[in-house]
């Protein structure tokens, strides 16, 4: 019984870590796109 509980906890930890990784990756990609758009629209204005 203890082994099943330990396995369930390990699986839940892996699922949680995977969800955090996917969420963090998408946040970083979205942030990079936003920064590029900001840089091109504000820093590279036509003179």
C-alpha cells in the first residue's frame, strides 16, 4: 500500500513539473514576441 502511494505521489510530481515546464515555455515565447514587436515599433521608428 505504501508503494502505491509513493508511486502516485511521484507521478503527480512529474505531471506538475511537466505542466510548469510547458506553461513557462509558452510564457517565454510570448514574452520574446512581445519584446520584438515593442523594439521594432518603438526603437526603429523611421526618421
